[in-house]
C-alpha cells in the first residue's frame, strides 16, 4: 500500500546502531518527504509530538509514519 507520508520519524535504536543510508535519504528528499532520525527513545517522543500537532491543525493534517529500531 502506498502511504505517501509527509514525515517519517526513524528511531535508530537506543545506542544509534541502526543507520539510514544516504541512498535512502536521497530517495526521501526526491519525493519531498521530511525525515527525522534520532535514538529510538527521542524518536518516539518526537513522533508523538508531531502526531498531536498534526491532529490539532484542522485541515492541515500531515501524514506521519514512525519506524523504530528496538533491539539496541
């Protein structure tokens, strides 16, 4: 299914072991998708804040996706 998100929040593990490749970053930039990369704990907090803000801005809701690495 094609989600067409406006923002993707990536959690790269508590110690930051997972990485987002330059190729992936370029792919997202080409499609105009904003992305945030942070340690998973902070990424979850950021995701929740963005999601709440999107709900509050009636008529301007953004599609937000969170991808969280949990094992390290």
